[in-house]
C-alpha cells in the first residue's frame, strides 16, 4: 500500500488504524511517490490531498496511467470540496475526511479491496474465456488456466486432474511445470479429491488436522502443502475432474470471492473440456473422412476400365462413400432423377430420396459400415418434375478397396404399382371368399385341396388347416359322386365343357351326415390345360326342410279336399237316390195293398222287392253318413271306397235322418167303388206315376226323406191311417 503524505500526519494515523493487518505500507511524499509509482505496483494508494499545490493530483494521475487497477483512497478536510473534486477528476475511487476514524478507514479500504478483486477477477475471467476459446492446443490452454489461477489467488501449486474412473485420474496441467501431461494419479491416496467429486461441492481442508486425511497423512511429506482447496469440474452433473489448489502456508482466511472465482473457472473449464472433446472427435472424424474420400477418389480410377459399361447401363448406378457422399453417377440415374450428373455428385444419398426414406438410408449406411451389402431394397426417390420413383437398390462391395459402395438402381415403379393393385385385388377376393355364406372349395386335378373358405368349414365341419394340401375331395361326396361331377364338367351337356350349371347334390360332412346342397362348379384352365377345379355349394338343409313341410301341407290339403269332395258327393248321392227310392218303396207297398189276392209267387216277388229296396235304403243311409275318404281292397290291385269305415257313427236311435222308411199312412185308401171305377175304366189300380227322374207325378224331386207323396189319382189324402199301415 502506498501512503502519499506531504504533511507527515497520515502515516502515524494509518499505522494506528491498521495495526494488526497484513498490509505493508510505503509512506512517501508526493514527489517521491511519483518515482515509486514508476518502479512498483501497488494494490492500494492512500493520498492526502489537503495541500493545494497540485502534487497529490499528479500522483493520482501517475497511478492511473501506470496501473489502472490500483485502488485510490484520498484523505481530505471535511469542507474541502474543491480538493475532493480535483481528486475524483484525476482518478480517485473514494475519499475519507479528517479526522480519521479507524472503523471507517478499515471499512473503506476493505470495500476498495473487494471492488478491486472483483475487477481483477472479471478481467481474469475475460482473459480465460478468450484463452479457452482460442485456437491454441488444448494442453497449452489448460496450462494458461492453472497459471492464471495460481497468480490471481496466490496459490503455490494449481493443477487440473481429470478422472477416468472412481480410482484413477490424470494430471493434465500444472502451474509448476508446463511439460506435465497425463501424469497418472491414484485417487485412493487423495480422499479429499474423492469427496469433492462425490459431493459435487468445493472443499477446503487443513492438511495437518482434517480427519479426512488421517489414513494418508503418514504418507504426506513434511514439506507438503498446509492447505488444499478442491473444486469439482463437472458438466450436467457428471464429474469430469477437479481443480486442485495447494498452499504451502495455512490459509484459514481464504476469501469467499476467491472460492467463487475458482469454482467459476472450474465450471468454465468443464464446458471447454466437453467442447474440446467434441471438437477433437469431429476433427478426428473429419480427418478420417478426408482420408477415406481422398483414398476413394484415388481408387475410383480403378473403375475407369468399366466406365463405358456404367455409362451405357440401362440401370442407374451410383458409387457412394460409406458416409453417404456420392462419388459417381451414371447418365441413367441422372435421367431418372431429373438432375445432372454433376448435381448428383455434390449431394448425399439421403438428399436424393423422399423425406420418409431418409431413416432407411441411414440404416443402409450403417449396414455398409458393418460390411453388409443389402440386395433388392425398394426406396422412393425424387423424380423429375416433382414425381416419385420406386427404385430397387442392390449394393455391392466391388470397390471395397476404395472405401466406396456400388449401388445398382432399377426402376420398378410400374412393377410395384401393378403388384400393389394385384395385392389389393387379391385382398378383395380373399375378403369376398371368406365372407361368402356359400362354401367355396378348390382342388387341383389330383384332388388336393387348394381353397377351403370359412363357410366350407361351417357346412362340412372340417378345419381348413386340416384339409389344405391333402387329397380329400372325394371324401366330401358319397361314393362315386365326385367322379360323376368330373364327367359332367368334361361334358358339353351341363353348361359347356369346364362348367357345371346349378344342380342338386349331396355332400358328406366330417361326422358322416349327408348335407343336401345346390352347387355350381367349374374348371380353371392354364394354356388350354385344366389345372384346378372349384365348386360353390349352397347349404340346402333349411330349404329342404321347408320344401318337405310344404309337401306335407300340400298332401294334407289334397287329402282334406278329397275327403270334403267325398263327403259332398256322398251327401249329394244320398239325396238324389233318396227320392226315387222312397217312391219305389211307396209304389211297391201300394201294389201289395191293391193286389191282395195275388198268387203266392207274386207275393214273394213283392217281398223280395221290398227287402232289396230296404237294403238299398240302408246303403243310401250309410252313404249319407260318409265323413272321410277311406278305401279297401276289391279285385286285384283295385281299391274301392270302404263305406262302413268312412261313415260317421249312428245316433242313439240307431239311425240317421238321411233315409226313413216311407210313411204309407198318408197314402189315400182305396174303396171298392174306386176299384170298380178303375175296372170299368179299363185301367189298372192307381200307382204313383214315376217318371224318368224317379219322382212321382206332380211331386217335387227334392222332397225330404220320409215325406209322404201325394196320391196319384186325386191328390186327396185319407184322414186316418189303416190298421195295417207300416
């Protein structure tokens, strides 16, 4: 510290105020101070500006001209504003007034020192930043860092230790020796370094007393450091090493701003180390690529013998580096992409394909790097006029010595479009077949199953995986039916050769059940030769059940209709026979009454007529009771109506109202006078007049059964019955 005092008052006062401080004060007059400023560097200057001869201001200007970093504190009278103004204009940093107070002087000096250190540290950090970003070799940069820290913090030794693992490190730079490079360091002997790396926090320890070093203290030389400060160098929470400061003397008063400065330098060093590693890797890669490119270009001269072949090839050809840079392109690939050969040679392979294919190109380049050369890889390329092409890529290691890869590119755009359309058509047909409710089965000419859709599985009960490829077609039909169908397919009579129109058939399910089907079939020809057959089967089981139900219903209806007709016919027949039979019976009864004195044989005839007529009446009554149609055997295979079985049961009286014996009580009685009149008239006794229709004269042919017929003679009826009337 420089004390400028022309009045010999400031020196003793300062000595008392700063008693016990470590500052070394140089007291001189203003004239002597000018000489000292030229020869020495001072951290602090205390200048008495009370004299008005301008000498103190000259000292201040000299200090600022020689060392702008010196802190300057002026001492002036309390009301000497002019002197204070001139001191500030000359470059003073602060002032204090007489009389001096110890506390104020100490605080102002401490504030100036802190301000000076902050300025010093800022300048140092600026210089270090420039150094870290300079083009010097990185080893030289690290040495400049540790040298600068040692100078600013006044440390005896400063080192940068980088770690490779938890137990081993390397000293890459030391302030003591610029030649130190990658000096191995066993970290197990430096527990303070391991602790700082583990905690990620700065660590300041007393080497002689800190318990952390108890185990290794016997190995520390007597002239070793008294105090150590370790600052971790880490990036993104990953430790990379430490900044290792060692002080020969004990430093219990290591200022906080020094700690902050060292940690800031450590952080900046971490970033620089990371960037240096990246740059080093990039430089190595660039050197490798440059070497490979140079080698590839040189080796490409080997291909000059094949230039004519490449130039005239119908396929596109590229030679690329393993990193993807194009080295050669033939005219065909230029025509496909719409670019010139020179334009292609200035691009990477990934720039020639559409954006979606860039990851595929990256994977291909990785395969090239492993020594693998894929074949027949489809890539979509940028074509002329903004179009897209599909090129099939096949790689070759023909130019392996040149670190290049030969790519043969074939335009398969149309082929892939056709394949895509075919795939869509196939998927559509497969969906159609699989969703069909009809069974679809195809087989080769040996009966091997080629197609078996889900409907066939459902109808036949077989699983497709169990039948595909196996010669099972004949098992699906009853014996001999499969061969019959083949004969029909080869015939022209059933829809044309190779076709079978819809027909009914039976197939056999896995459980042996016969399934009625409706089927169509056909042959598939290739170059005029039958290659396969197919059949489409509709399950008819439900339809057959419906048809059978309809047939049964039809038969029942026919039977009911026939029975109804039989009943109607029987009723009509009974009705029509009833009338003439009634009159026959009545006429026979009248004849028997009139011919009382008939010969015995005539009487027998009349009785026979009456008996047979009565039997006929019983038959008519049975016909009238027919309710349904039932037959019985007659002669040979002939069957006739079974009247007894077809008639309804009789009522409680054992008879029906269909046919009654005639009531003859209603007939007119004949007297002797009537007989004489008839005899006189030359006529036979009066009989009912039976016409051709079987009815009596003057009667209704539909007279109800049992109704008495009127008299044939006069139409009058007798009022009382005869005793012998039935």
